[in-house]
């Protein structure tokens, strides 16, 4: 086309040639747009699919696509693409959910028996409770672990009401006739869940089916091991040590300057810019992970407080940012020793909880697991009694 334009521009008296050029250009432009529309049609679908995946993965609001800056970001480099509105995103997610639900129901039709796990989670900040139900089964030698539902519980958590919610979820996926067992924690309502669930199944199908009520209920082994670990952590001396190291994390995260100083200390000590962890009470082994993290970072934390002592522009003359108050959070060697003792007690529980929570755990390993923890605790008690420095112990 550039050659044609060049030739025509040299012949300024040829209006016919000029018209032909623009006619050809219009045809070529139309063909280009047709190709673009074909490509962009698939690209538009890809864009919407990626937006949906990002929103679901990051728990973002549907309306995020309506924020002008976000819309411009997505359109950058390609203004032909249309950014869907929040309602359109919601509708597509609903359709996607129904499509995948049908696929899962089709998969369940090939399964003879399933087991489920169920638990209630209460938000510590917002007053609502969620009942979770997951299913576990084998098909053609392959293990499957699928979430079934998250149900908001607005009433009290009685065994009757929980069993009704579990039954309705099973019935929705045509699984109530295939239920073999249910695994729950040791709450009194969960312990009593089996019998009312059995009655609902029996009323629905006219016979007992595969589920045998409380005889088919399995106590969650990870929860069982977590209970004594939590009881140990409730000891007043243990709580005091844990709180000391939680305050250390708050000092480190207090401001951008303290976080930057901690990052520099990590680099100087050869650590990969780590950050201290805080335990989450609703997560198994979370306290152990925090303790392990603190002990791993001991050289960095001690160095951090020594460098913090040299700073003068980090503090106010009074208030919570007073230098004396901040530096009072620096851990002593005795406190580090006590933290090490806490780790030695929590560690066997954490090891077993991690194992029983894994996919390849077998129930036949349960008794050896109990024996292992028992032996480890006996070793610790013997060591605690034989040590000469009892004043440094936390018991």
C-alpha cells in the first residue's frame, strides 16, 4: 500500500487513482477490524475469565471493575476490550458456579460411598458463624477432597439444627444415600450430631442406608492432639512468655522505619528479609509456628534491638513511643530459654498434627502417634526434673 500511495502522490492530477487508494484502504481497514473483532472476541472472554479468577482468588468485591483506575489498568494497551461491570461479573460467577456444580454432581454419580468432614467457625470480629462441609472419597484409585458448602448459621449450634444443614447439603448433591462416616471435633453438639443425621437420612430413603449414626462419627485426630497443646499454652507462665514475643512483633511492625530497620538487620545477619509471625488462635500449630519463627530469628531480633538502642529519631519524648518503653520489650536470655522450652513441649504435638492433617494419613497410625507424643512428654518431664536451673523453668 505504501508503494501505491507513493505512486499516487507523484501524480497529483489523478483523482481517480486517489479515490482508488482510499477505497482500497477502507477495504483493508474493514478486513483488519474484522480480524480484530475475531481475535478480541476470544481475548474478551479470556479477560473476563482472568478477572473472575482474580476476584475469587483474592476475595475482591465484584464492583472493583467499576473503579476508574482499575478499569484503565485493565484497558492499558488495548482500548478495544470492554471491562465488565460488577453485576456482570456476579452473574458470570453464578453461572460458572452452577456449571461446575453440575460437573461435580456428575462425578458423584460414579461414586459408591463418601465420607465428610464438618465444623463450625465463628468470626472473632463479626457476629456470624459458618458451617463448613467437605467430602472425601476414592474413584478409580484416585483420592478426591472437595468442599461441598459453606453455610451461614444464624441460630444456635444444636445437634438437631447442624444435622439438618448437613443433610440438606448432602441431599443437594445426591450424596445422602452414600454417606459412610462424618469426622468432627469433640464439641458436645458435634458428638451428638450423628443420630439426628441418621434419622433424616432414614426418613428420606426409607432405610438406614450406609450411615450408622454416632457409630459412624469419627473424632478429628488433629483436633484431639491440639486440645492438650492449647491447654498447655493456657498456663499463666506460658501465656506471659508468648505475650512478650507478641509485643516484639508489634515493635517490629510499629512503623515503616522499624520494618525497614528489621529488614536491614535480616540482610546483615544473612536472613532473607523475613518477618515475625503472630499466632492465630483458630489455626492448628499456629502458636508452634510463631515460636519456631522467633527462635529462628533470634540473632536478628537481638541485633534489631541493639540497633534500635542507637537510634534517637525513632522515639517521642513521652507516650507509647518513648525509647525506654520500646526498648523494655527486648527479650532477655532467660526469656529466650523459656521460649525454647515451650517449643520442646509443643513440637511433638505439632509434628503429629501436621502428619494427621496430610492426605496420606491412615487411621492405623493413630496409636503409634499417641505413643510418640507420650514418650516425648516423658522425656521432657524427666529433663525438667533433673535440671539444676529450675528457676529458669516455666513450670
